[in-house]
C-alpha cells in the first residue's frame, strides 16, 4: 500500500534538501583511531514499577505481568526534512508512569535541578595500538552491536526499529515505515553528564563531537560522524592514549548537557526554590451557575494552598467586564474593572499598571486575600442560558499579559526574559468566548457566523503568539456541559505553548489539573536540531513546533540539518519523525544526532546533545526482529491522526488502518500454503492488536460522542509523550488479586469476571470495574476498590492532563464506558481465547460457563475476526 501524501496542519513547510540523491563521497573507513564505546548496559527493566500505597493503607499492590510482553524501546534521531506538520493542539503533557530505571522527579511541584553526574559511562576495553598518534587505521568498530551503546537505554529518543535495512526498496515500505519519537525535555535520573564549556562542533555541518567520533590523539583532530570531515579541537583532544580521551564526557556518553558559560550567570543553580518566581494569573469565568461555582471555589481554595510561598499570583474575573483584583486591600475583595467589549487601551493599562493597586503578589503575603476573593464569588444572576452569556475571555487574557509584563515591557519593547522560566496564565472557563475581541456569536445560525469565526481564529492565534513572545504560557481548563467552541480557543493555547483540557465539572480532576498546570517544569527558547547520515531523509515531523527561521540559529557551510523552533520545552511532549532511505545503504552504521538548545526553569542555557548509531542489515528477518511494536504503533497512529481532522476523516482512517495492516502482511509476511490467506509476520505480533485498539478506540472509533471532545483528544495525542500516546491508543488492563496485588492481562472483555475487580488505564480516563459477586461482599469490595484507586493514582500521579478516574459496578449504566474499550474476545473459539487470554485456564468449568453467559451478542468483531476479514491469519501471541 502506498501512503498518500500527509496533509499538514498548523505550520507546514516544504524543504528541499541539498543534493538529496548524490552519493556520499566519503568512504566509510577512516584513518583515525576511534574510542571504543562503553560496554552494554543491563536490559531495560519493566516499564511499570509496583505502585506504592500511602501510609496507613493496605499492602502495596504489585503488578504481575502475564503474557503481555512490552518490547524494549529504541532510541534515535533525525535529518533533512521536506515536510513539517504541527498539529493544532496543545503541546504539553505528562508521561503516565515512571520506569523503574529512569524515574521521573519525585513530585511535579518540586523538580530536581540539573546536577552533575556522579557516575561516568567509561568503557573498559583496552585502547587501540597507536603509532605516534597519527593516521594508521585502527578502527575499533565491531561488526555487530555488542559493543555499541544499547539504543533502548536512551529515554530521549525511541526508534521504531533498532536496525535499518540496506536495500532502499525494502526499507521504504510506507505501511510500516521507519521513524523516531523525540522527547527533548524529558527528565530522567540520573540526568545527562554536565559539561561547563563550549562544545566542539564540525566546521562543515555543525554536528557535535560525540562518543562515536574518530580521534587522532596526537593532533587532537576528530572526524565528524555525519559528514566525515576532519576538525580541530584547539588541542583539547591531544592525549597520550585513547584511554585518556575517555575522561571527556562527550566522548564516553551518548547524551550530554552543555551549560553555556558565555554569560555571567552561574550555569548550575542547585537551589530547589530558584525556579519559583514566574508569576501565575488565574483568569476565571464569572458566568457560572451555583453548583459549578461551588466546585470551582473548592478547587481554587485548594490550589492557592498548594502554591509555593514565593509564587506570585494574580486573579482576574471575566464576564461582560474584566475585573482585576487588588491584593493591597486586605479586609475586602477589591477589583479594578475594565470594559470587555474591546481590547484595553494603552491609557487604561498604564493607569492600571502605574496605579497604587497590587495585582501580582507573593502567596506568603496574600494568601488570606486570595481566599477572601474566592469566597466572594457569586453565581450568575441573569436569566440567560449558559451558551448565551457574555464572556470576554480574549480581553481578560490581554489584560493578564499586560500585568505580567508590567512597566518593564516598555523599556525592552516587551521582550522580557524573566528568571524562573515561563509565566503562566490559567483560564478557568465554563463556556465559549462570546463577547469582545476573538469572540463568536451566541448562536451558530447567526448570518455572519462563518466570517466572525474566521476572524476569531486569527485573533486568538495572534494573541497566543504574542504571549509566546513574552514567555507566557496560556492554559485553558474548561468544565461543565456548555459547548465551548473548542476550535476557537485551541489556537490561543497552542500558539502560546499551553494546553486546552475539557472536564466534566470543576471538581477533583479539574483541581488536580489546575495544580499540575501551574507546577509542571517548562523550559523556554527551545531549538531542536536534527542531523543524520546522508543516506536518510526525514519526510515528516509532527509535534509542538515550527520550522525555525534562518536568523534564529547558527549556520554552517554544509549544514543540511533540520531546525525546529519549539513552542515550549516540556518534559512530556514529543516530536514524531518519519524517515526514508534516499538510496541503498553501503555503510555498516547510520548515525543520528539531536541537539536541543533551551533555557531551563533555572534560566541556565542548556545544549543537550544526543547521538545514536544504528546498525544496517541485509536480512529482513533481522530487521523485523529489531522493530519495536509499541513505538511503531505510536508513530503510525500520529501520522494517521494528523489526517483525521473530523469524524468523517476518522472513519476514512479506519479503512486506512485496515489497508496498512494488509500491506504489512503482504510485504513482510508469508502466504498460507494452498490458501489465499497471509500470515502476519511473527516478529510483529503485538502491532496489529495495537492498531486494532487504535481503530476502535476513542481516537478513531465512535466511543466519543461530541466533536469538541474528539478534537481535544486528538490534539493532546499529537503532541503527547510516548507513554501517554501508547496508553491513549491501547488501554492497559490490570486485575486485582488477593493481598493487594495486580495481574496484567490483555485488554479483552474476558477480564470481566464477576468475582474480580479490574483497572483499565486508557490514558485520559482510568476505569475501575467491580464484578457483581465481588460488589455483593461489602468487605472485600471495599478493600478491592481502595487498592484499585491507589493503583490508579500511582499510575497517573505525574500525568498531565490528569485523567478522570471512574468507578462502577458490573451491570450499571456507566459500565458501558468500560466495556466499549475492551476487545470482544468472548466471540472467539475457546482455543483462541485461551491462547490470547491464558488466565482463563485458571477458571473452573462452572466459572467459565458463568462468564460466557454474562456477555451480550453484538456485531462488533473481535480482533481475530477482524484479521480474518482482511484475509490474514492472526499472529500467534508472543
């Protein structure tokens, strides 16, 4: 199957790489000795550690993996690009779980500062023999990958395969594809090694010296892995032996962080409170009915109590007018009021900013005033339906921007680089923007609605870009049942580097997201550089960025790299890169290098350099064995969702998934003897089921009813980290066992056993299902429910947006949300059920009959039925 050209959303740029079809003039062999790479690191531990229970609760639930292997995730990085597609969605999200080997920070509210790495990744193999430090060929690159840095160990870049096919025709099969997920701002512990000096860069292409560079210790020259040119090191790499060169972090580790030393500020600030200085302004909808307002007040009170004492807070309300609250009045809630029907004038803003009022105040000095303001809020009094109430959201955000900039904006034309990273505006909205600039009419049937909608979209995008220029992120947290007109609000959040999230109400999930939005670590001024060997072409990028202008980065004479201006630098966002081979590959390895330049939350200027080497192979079987099913599924899903702009497109994409799976089987599988059926390749046994979940789940299926919800989910997914993306595609099913342990099972409806409790993690929603028998036993059901809730909280404790956690009993009306996300495996023959769901073998005959009788027949196919409808034999479970 040949994929049609991918349409782009947001920013679309076509770039013609220089000399894309010219063969590499540089020989693979080099007359320069090379530092042996470090020995292999131990295999990656399970992705999901046993969750921990809080003090005073039942024993920690542990998870037992049962026949659900999770392939190790690869690592990689990119090249020149002819297509950059930025989705219209918010660019910030948090990974759902913490790998045991690379835990996230202990709390999203208190990230760990950049620290020097105590341990070093030093090789133990003996150095090569040298002759006067000159150019005898002493290549230490082995034929295999046993000495190379294992790709599964780099958390910043995940490749869809750990090997690359040499034959262009075999490699460029669009149905499977090849690519990488890049998470530039991800935090891991221990972090990369720190280098407090300027990096050595290739004078030809701009690549950085790295662990795979060939070095001449006698002269200090090094050879670039990208363009193969020789470069000097100003004598720094002159050494008596190759062994001595291993003391340079960049020559012994695939990932390093350079701290810029050109400025006068200290590059490393080991003070945990140093980041708590960027202001936060709450922009609150005052058009709420009493039930919604009560929930919102509770969430706001809890929010300000959670803030660090040194955090500066501002509070603005919006309806027909904009009320800016003054913290100088301690006894009463006092506000200055501006009209909402038009943008604020310079005179009114000057009067506000230079007046006697205090509109940004540190929490330690104004906490009682903030509580008094929230308690003074009153419900909407007029007799208008929610959708018809006047809300001047755009004007309120304009005022918030002006307050954050303050008087210093005039002195520097608004470009103010403040300490503490990005400032934040958090909008709490219960309805659409229907008054003032950026608004749309109350009624969709308004005769001028299409024109006003187009004008509003453009205005909101410009406002978001203005916020981004001033290092201000706008998050929009919506709640309630009123239609929000999501397409109008999305550009404001997206262009500023923020996120738009929908909630059922202003209760618990809203309150958690309010806190996580304000505390998630974010860098700024991010620039992503992607370089790769000349044989590889980047064909598409999906993620929260746009093509960087030439004047925003340093240029080199033979630089064919891709430069992406990142809208924000968040721990849990990612870029999806699709790649192709330009020609048949003759070399044994392909090199990739990512360089991410950004200012972190401590305002240290960081250049993070990640270098990856992947071996090339002739064997299709060896290539397929190296494919990472989960990474490949996420890359395929992001390419697919980019084209699913509405429900009609989503239905079309379901057919595209069918054709893709068939084409993979035709290209890489085998035909069943004396049959028209094809066997799906056994090396990719997990991939078709992941794509089946994608096809029928909330991203492409009919589970989500309202188009606003579908749009928000799509935008979240297109920018989400690997972990959250994977969970949004395929839910994770965990069955509660005795003594608070959990067994991981396939996400099939066979898990709905009446005597069990099941947790289903679907990324933005977590469901807890209690079987009828278990629910009838009050003591057991209470213990199981408590353990399930604890597990759900542990799995999602750093996830942003925080998911809904819903609990219900078997047979209840809400249980349909749970059932619809499970594969209907009860329709399969018993032998297939047992092969794919081995836990059934532990049930008695009576239990199996009872389970079978609980299912209601409907038309949706099981996974096996779907595969057979495509004329394919389902792969054997691994």
